C-alpha cells in the first residue's frame, strides 16, 4: 500500500526530469513509480531565461511522469543550480536558556538561527542551512546536543544561497502548474546525496556534477558538507567545440560525442563515424584531432576550473577520496584519465543509488541530481502540522552529513 508520495523536479540546462517515488508500508525502501525526462527549453547555465518555455517543458515532463505513476503531482522538491549559487560556513553562539538544566530543542533552534544571521545582499536568498558540528562549552564534535548540560552552545553551519530572482522564477513556473514547492535543493547537493558513500564523505571528497550548461561542486570534509559552488561550464561546451572543430552542426556534433562515449573503447588512430550517417558526410576522423585536440582540451579546462574551486575552498588537502564525477557530462570519453591527470587525485564515476522500482533508465549519471531530490525529500519530509514533539526525530535525522532544509522551515514556524 502506498504510504506517501515524494516527487522531484530537476530543472536542468539540457533536460527537465520528473521523478515520483513512494515509501511503501511493506518495505522500507524508496520505490520509484514514475519518471520522465524531457529536453529542456528556456534554461541557460542553470538559470531560467524564459519562464514560458520552462513552464511548457516542466508541464510536459510532469504530465508524463504522472501518467506513469498513476498519481497527480501536487507538490515537489525542485533543483536549483548555476553560477548564482554561493556558500559560506557560519558560526552561531547562544547562552543556554536554562543553564541548570539540559540543553533543550529551543536552544538548538536559537543557535542555528544565530548562525543564519549573515549579511546577505538582497539579490541572494538562503536555500540551505546545514549544521556541521555542535560545540557545548568548548567541546566540539557533537552531533545532537539536546539533553546535554552546558551553558554555552555553538554551531558550525554550512549555508547555501541562490539568486532570489531565479528562485522567484522557479516558483512562478511551479505555481502556474499548480504544484506546491516543498523546497529548493542545490542540484550539486542532491547529486551528492545519491552518488557518495558515507566513507567517502568521512574521508573527504569532492562531488562534481557536470551537466549540460554548468558544473556543480560539493566538498565534504569529516562527513560534513563544507563547500558548495557551481561554475558556468558544462558538457554542451564540448559539443560546441566538436561542431566548430569538425565544421558540423550542433546536432551532428552531439551525435558524434554520444557515439564516442558509447562505442569507442579502444583508442585507434582513426574513428569510423560512418554508422552515424550525419548530413555532413564525415565517415572518418582522426583520434588525435577529435579526442586529443578537441575533447581533451575542453575537459582539461573544465578540470582546471574544478581544481581552482577546490583550492578556493581551502580544503584541497582534506579530500583524499578525490573526485566523484556525475551528471551527463561525466560520460564523456576519456574523462577519468584527464581528470586524474589534472587534479592528481582519484576520480570515479558516480551512479545514483539508494532506490528501487522502475529504475533501469534512472541509474544513469545524468539523473544523479534527480534521484537525489527524492532522497532529500524522504529524509527531510515533515508530516503536516508538525509540532515540537517531532523535533527529536528531526534532529536525529540530521547527522552531520545531512542537510536540514526542514529544520529551517521548522525554525521559521516558531521564531517570530
Ligand atoms: N553518453 C554520453 N556521453 C557523453 N556526454 C553525454 C552522454 N549522455 C549525456 N551527455 C551530455 O550530458 C549533458 C547533459 O547532462 P545533464 O543531463 O546532467 O545536464 P542537465 O542536468 O540538463 O544540465 P545542468 O545540470 O547543467 O543544468 C549534455 O551535454 C549531453 O551531451
Ligand atoms: Mg543537472
């Protein structure tokens, strides 16, 4: 029997993907019952540039996923990414309300709220506040301080912000379609939820989602999300380079790119493209030109930019697990070798995990952030009419590796 639906809408630069999952009462697993991916219109580098076009493609994708699931989608988690994303780590301190007694839920809410009090330009909006570590009377490394005794409570949080205009535009798209927005989720964060292992996060790892128009980066150190960013370059740039380099149309270039990643396993001096029957009548191309000169130079540039972000984060020496690359762009031919060479760390491909059901199509790096949306929703979904009594369940859920979007909403309900 269906207990509750969890839906996600992943608004990407190349595709809009809608996913519907249930947690059945029989099994504890999250089961996918509806899925659709439709090509995206009106999105550039993660930013909505044409609301009507985006609304049209989201509507198409949602309707198809609804039909497959046999359920109407009335609310959904929605991804947001692109270079307008920024992050910072903020510290909050409060005096414990009743120092003779135990630290209460209210103290935790107050300290998180204190950490949220950052100065932010009016064009940016906080979308995520994740506690990384609680500190009680100077003792750090505490996951849940409720019930401990102390006089001073501190918290280290990771805060992600996004462009207010873009968030408003996404809200417009959803409200025009009569869908309630249950929360914005940074696409890099949702990808990392579906592809990273706990061990990787604990050792220190960089999750990289190379999409069509942008690349999202999330760095975990000591199990906690510590840096988030998004750079305006993606796999579509590789297609452009192939089009320019071989003088073919973008359509033909895209076909060649996909063909290479699926069919060229061994590097030979010449690549036979005759099976593609592209209108430009190219039947053969040299590997050196296509792979080394065109594709690898762009990959090299993408990894250089990723490397710059890792350096900028200040965590370059804290990520021995290396890079887990995902997103459609991670399927580009030769990417692992180039990545290892440029970054000097291990690089593996990340496939989404943690789900069952209609999953064959979904277990693809392109849908890492799509699957992550329902994992996020499942972890943080609060019952309607939540009260303080649910707080303990919530705080238990937010181990240091988990985001607390819902805590944020919860705080909003109770803090004037
Ligand atoms: N098998 C493949 N080989 C090479 N590239 C691929 C393959 N499959 C998909 N891609 C590329 O991945 C890109 C799309 O990736 P993805 O679906 O993750 O993007 P998106 O989520 O729509 O965009 P973004 O996250 O940047 O807003 C396209 O450029 C596509 O060409
Ligand atoms: Mg994406």
